[in-house]
C-alpha cells in the first residue's frame, strides 16, 4: 500500500490510527478501566468521579460511531484490534482476543474476484442469501439476517459484520457481552460492573472479577508490609482474607506492662499506669523499677523480713514504740498475784520496744508479799534481752539476769546475813509497832526496753511475762 507515493506498512497505519484515536479520547475515553492503570492521567485508575471503583464508572460517554465499538473505555474499530493477532488453529480473533471457532476460510485461496465464505470461493458480487449485500461485503452470505448494519442479536454471532460478537448486549460498556449464547471466553458474568469481565485483574473484594468461577484467587493485592515497627510492635504482610486485605502476622500495640518494653508502641517504655498491672503481695507497696515489679515498701504496721518479695510484707510489726517517752502502757501489776503477758517482734533492724507499767505494793499487816518478776517466756535462741529502769525513763538501768532473761525486785526475802535478820516480816502497815518491821510502800513505775542482742531484725516473736508476786 502506498500513501502519497510512499510505501506505508500496516504497522505504520495502525500507529497513525492509534494517534488519531488518541485525539478523540477526550470524548470517548472514560478511563482505561480494564488496564489496572490510570488511563487518563487524573490519578484515578477506575475513571469514575470519586475514585472508588463503584458502578458510576464513565465508559465512552456519548457512545461511539456506528463503525466502532466501546472497548476498554475507548471507541475503536474492532477490525483494527485483530490486525496483528494470529490465533492458533480452531480459534479466531474477536476484539483482539482469540476465542474458539474454526475459520473455514483459513487455508482457502480464492481467485481474483472471488471471496471465501464458509470455506468456499464465491463470486465477490454474488448475494446468495439475498439480503442485499454482496459476498465481498457480507461476512455470512448464507444467512440473510447477518450482514453489515444488521441488528445485533444475542446469539454468539457477529450479526452486523463488525468483528464484534453480541456487542449490543453490554450494559456496563466494558466490551464484554452478557449473552448466554456468547462464547464463554468473552461472556461477562456481571454486566453491571465494568471492572468485572473475562481477563480482568482479580481484586481482593470477594467477587469473581475475571469471570473464571473463582473468587479472590491467588491472594490478589497481597505482599505489602503492614503494621507498626515502633517498640514491641512488628510488621506483618497484607493478605486477601474474605474479600478484604488484612494484615497477617503483625504484632500490634497492646497494654503497657512493667517489663522494660514499649508494649503500646508509643515510643515510651513502661509509661502510664503500669504499676497497676503488677501483682501486689500482701501489705506491700510496689513500683516498676528497671522494667520489673519491685517491692519498695510496706504498709504501716508490716515489714518484709525474709529474703523473698513474693509473700510481700509478711511480718506484722508490734505495737510498742521505740522511744521511752512514748512507751506502751501496761495495766498496773498488783502484789495480789497479778500476771501480764506481752508478745512482740523486733522489726525492722535496729528497732526496740519500750513498755511501762506500775508495780503496786499494797499495805500488809503481817509479812510483805511484794515480789516483782519480769521474764522472757519465749526467747528464740536467747536473741532478746531487756533493760529495766525502776522509777521512769530517767532512772538508771538496773541489773537483771540477761543470761536467762529475767529481772526481779522483792521485799519478801528471809534469812540471816552476818547474824542480822533482814526482810519485812513480821511487819506492820504503820511504823513504830513493837517487835515488827514497818512494811514500806514499794509501789513504783517501771520502764522496760526490749532489744535484740545482735541488733538485727527477726520475725520470731518473743513473749514477756510480768507478775507480782
């Protein structure tokens, strides 16, 4: 073929044709809806008004000329789509795609003036089906309802000889008819969505986009990293799950714990109220220290005296003050056989216990019965000792018997010392009675300091008994 005296190849003509078609794209192209890309350069790959791939996609607005069809959003000549397509035996080209259908004229060569129709050479000027179109122009000269300009029917045939099949039955304008008679390779399974047709790219949407009977096959849209990488968070990979892309394998933010990590992925470690997530042993005060829950104190009245923090502050502190001026006051100890007992511990290390009481000496008519005794009833390992002050805090400490943990003061003794009888017996309540001593009143306040010999602390209890006599 020549153009202006210059040979022009078919490829060059096709290139010019495509350039010409590109010039009409402003009126015809509603977005390259089947390519998976941005056909019109507006950043919107589906060519619709809102970029959401809904059914409002514009497809060849205004329609196409009678010799063209709307294909993939563009008005094209269907014959041009098949010019460079070579189909294998048993198939033929339709809209640029090979579909089943033997071409009986594929290997038939006809003499000049004749054309092949259904495998036979007929005169190009003949009109065997009497439809008014000669064989050279009629794509099927044996069927009067098939000829150029004929009404396209839903029958799987090219009724109007434009190289298209059932193209009038394409409601969504994607170039694929929805007729049940159309070849399955071009039959549209959803004629209300231009994105859905044979050969379309499968998307993760729970739909059969390429009309092959499968939904979301081959995990469409997957592979992109997803999730966070801050702190303890880790990325995952997007996969198509039940019609939507989901981040699989990612480790996301979670509640912050006291563990030295940024669990909630906010860039901070052990922030917020992480102490509330720590287990709290009995009577303990807990804080988050260096990424671990630690016992940092005890409630009032309790101490942690063993090496373990797991049981909290396991030792209740005794109620006895550690200064003499505030000594714990015990009820009066009379000389009528009164007995008092107190139990305590020395905790924490360095603690002491001060107790005070009044020892009462009642008036006696015969012999004095006053005999005060302070002693340890329980003294684990003889670890505890006592200091006794007769008369109050300012009085000097008096000697007891630390080895056995006792202290005594009495006036009911008997015996001769150097030939002289001592003691208040017999005695009278008033002085001056002949042949009798005066039973003096020995009633006195006492204070007692109880301490550990080694100065350490212990949860072992001591018990002290005070009696008279």
